[in-house]
C-alpha cells in the first residue's frame, strides 16, 4: 500500500533501487542533487539535470514534460552522499507555466522497479514559486528513508541551487535552461487531443478489462538494471520504463500503479462488452446522417466514413493516429498497436487465470464433503466445474481472437506503408530507396511478439538520437533464455539469415551477432542524410571482417579496423577527443571554433568481442564515451558475451546496466513492466541471401560522392 505523506513526514524504504514518478499540471524540469549529511553539494558534478542526465546511480529525463520518471540506485551512490533531493523547476521560454500555483499541485511517487507504490507526496500550498525541492531520500544509520519536503523558491532554479551551497548556481541554472531548450527544439510535439465525436478503433469485449495505464514504448531488459527514464510523450516516447504490472482478476484487471482517470473509456453500466479502444487511437470521423431517402429507409444507421468490413466496422488505415507528419502518425500508430496487443493479451491471461482459480475452488468445495467424493453427486459437481471453466476460457479466447484479427488486419495495412526507418529489410520501400534530406525521428530495432499470436509482429521502434547504447549478446545464454520451444522454433525458422535446424552453436551466435550489428549500423547510415552519420569499429581480434565487408566495400567504413591494442587505443582516443571538444563548444557556445579536421557527424562505435583487447585505461575511456557520448552524438554498440567480462569484477556492471540488451536470435528476454509480459524479440536481419544492405549502402556511397 502506498503511504500518503504530508510535508515533513518521512517513510522507510524497503529497497534501494527505486523509481521516482513526477506528475504536474504542465511541463516541468526534473533534476536530482546529491548532498552530504548537511545537504551541501560538492560541485556541479553532484547535480543530475537535462544537460547531464546520468550520474552514478541516478538518471533523470532530458526534457521538460508534465510526467517524469527518475531512476535511482542507492547502492551505487558513493559513501559521501547522504541526501538525494528531487528538484522540480518551471522552464522558461517554451510557453509553459510561470508559477506552480497556476496549475494543479504536482505530485511525486516513489515506487519499486515493478511499479509497486511506496510513498506519494502531493505538493500543496505553492503559489508564486517556480522551483521546488519535492522530496529527498536520505541515509540514516545505514538505512534509507524518503521525506516529503515541498520547499518552494520564488526566485527559481538559481535560488534553489544556491540554497544547497552551490557557488556556480546561476551558471548551472543557465546550462539547464539551455539543455531544456535544445531538447524541446528536437522533440516531436505531443499528439493533438481527439476531437469530440471521433470514433476509436472498435474492440471486442474480453472477459476482463485491461490495465488502465500506458506501457513503455520499448520494453525494459529484464535483470539488466533500471530502465532509463524519459518524458513519455505520445504513444511511445523515448522512455523505456513502464508502470507497474496491470494484469487483473476475473472480475476486472487491476489498474496499474499511477494510472490516471480518463485514460480509458468508462466501463458500460449495463454490463455490456468492455470498450478496449486505445485512448489516443482515432478513426476518420463519421459524417452527419443524411436525410432519409428511398434508398435508405428512416431509422437505418448510416455507414461510417471510408471503407468498411462486411460486419460494418471500419477497415484499418495506415497513419490513422495523431501526429504532425506521416512518420509521426505511423510511429504513434505502431505503438498504439503495441499497447492494444498488450491490453488484449493481458485481459485474456487474466480471464484464463480467473477461470483456473475458480475451477480449483469449486473442485475443493465438491471434495470437501467426504460423502460426495464418490458417487454421482461428486462426479456431477466436478463435471459442472470443468464445464464452467471451459466456457470461460472459450469466451476469453474468442474475445482475444476478435482483437487479434483486427490487429492482424491493421498490421497488413501499416507494414507496407512504413518509411525506411521503420520498415523491415524485406519491405519493398528499400527497393526504391533514396538518401533522405532530413533526419528520422525513430529507428526500427527489430520485432516483438507474444506466444498467443506468433504471426503478429509489432515493430520495436526507438527514438533517435539513441540516448541508450545497445548490447548485442553473442554468448550462448542469449539463446538459452528464450521462450517456449514451439514459439522459439517458429520464430527461428522465420528469422532471415538465421539457422533453420537446431540451436546455433557459439561460433554461429557470434556471426549472427555481428551481422545484426552491421544491419543496424547500415540502417542508421541509410536513414540519415549523406555525411550526417558515421560508423567506427573496434575489432581487436580481426574476427569481424566477413560481417564488416558491406560497410568497407561501400566506403561507409574507410578500412577494416586495426587489430590489437593499437586499434583499440586509436579509435577511443579519436572519439574521446571529439566528445571533449564538442562538449566545450556547446558549453561556451563556440561551435565555429571546432577544428576543421573534426568530424561533426553522429558516430556509432561498434565494439566487437568486448572486452577482448581492453586494458584498464581503455575501459575507462569506453565508460566515459558511454556516459558522455550520447549527448554530443557518439553512440555505443557492444557485441559481447557478458560471461567473458567476469574477470573485471563489478567495474563493468554500470556499463552493462546502461545498455539495452538485444539478441541475434529470437529471445523472450524483454520484460514489459506495464502488464508483466515477456516479449519475444527478433533482430532486424536482412533476408537470407539478399543483397539489399549492399544495394542501399551503394546508393548512399553515390550520394556522398555527389555531395
């Protein structure tokens, strides 16, 4: 049960890895300060903010938004940190609020990683304040507690930072405002609210209603540490953390922690079918009813606008979602499909679980009386209980099948309409590929599906630029952690470029892992304007040459990487220099002062067979790039077997936790904390024997030469 706190009240924490969820009446900036026993800050490095969102054990969002999630790992903090203060400030210059008193009171909820609520504090009594210390987590006699603070500052962020003993308060406040402005400039606007009278996609009525909350746009990697926080804009913003489990009982699915009223249409009062329509999915508005005529008698309902199915329901249309551009509408539609599939399957599983528990209860009652255990009375009671169970499961499956049929029809329409950034390699859009003139908003990182419907693949889209590095697991465990055998067999047979008989051995996994890395790198190169994206590779053993051939032949990679420690050092030194120079240029607003030989294109660093060939100095540089690189356009992709890094002990654990783990073979390792699903991920490999990657890279090379 979540404890409701008032100002000054504290509450013990029963865990050290938590998530802090912020909800406000308008866009706010969220940050965290790490103070000593007196709450004093050691310097700017003790503040996590949109310009520096990651500190050891802390990760905050990069943009201003009405909802935030902050990841906190208290065990990872240094012994000198005794107070973790959550700061909220109103941004300037983006047309938002100027005082907290002008909107609904903000609230802060501390939850576990599974969404379980621990403590909530609604910050009341604010007026002209534009910055506030919401809550603080503090260490007392070896244990951690949360305290409701609610200290507001009318003079804004500089006054709040100055009050915590930071001499550079004004400079840091300006840096934060600048970072928020940059993030706002590259953010995709939130979808416009639905107009009154617009109909949603029709849904059937399964036996139990869905969880009343939205899932994460991409599931978080199970057991790989806290997912990164995000702003949660639209259906599938760049956040990978989701609310808590939302599967329910037979009478109705339990609402997920933090669910907001109004996210779903209300349940019918007359006991009719549950409305599962996605809250932000829309269809073309129906036209006004024409006057009765000879061809349509009075009282006959008019048809909905656009094409309809034989049963009268509207047919799916690609781009049928809110958004300013077709790419944004398709992006939101894909994640709406993800949410709809998660809801429908969660309702089915909930109904099936309820039917099973009800069967057990009725069988227990039938066997409770020893006189009825033998004979016709007991047999009749058991038969009746089993019939009820079969009826409930059949009804739930029928409702699920209706929803799945609608989603399958929508997928068949949406998949061919996807742009290259969202499309599979076997999509015909790649045959007519042209080098784009603008940067994309997202990238397809693979496909997701659930065991209830193996034929329906939902594209796994991640926002760009990549704020979280990737780790392609090349170890044997990447296959051993998969889902049930039949599901894995079907997924593996349909996976382009993968083996068709038996599980892959270790060498085959390494080959598939590097092919997956090259496929993702080629896609990133292809969906950016010519010269706006570059790839660098570290391959100390020289074992990745066959997979890297398409990149080298097209000129996307100037040459095969140097082997040994020399190659490792050369690439890391170059990228470290780039990050430091760009950081200084951004900090001092001196972009024109960058050296002429500095490549300002975004960079993807692929590290093959990590940590082979890395010494302590190289590891330190790699961790620096992983932490500081994404903010200035340097992104990391490891192709590695984690078991090989055990000799380094815990020094690499923060690196692994910061990366999104994907696999070169279908694997059910992506956890959805929203409703508890384990999604099976399939990598974005090109069809076996296809030359599409080489063709696309060749056209990109021609565009680079012409530019």
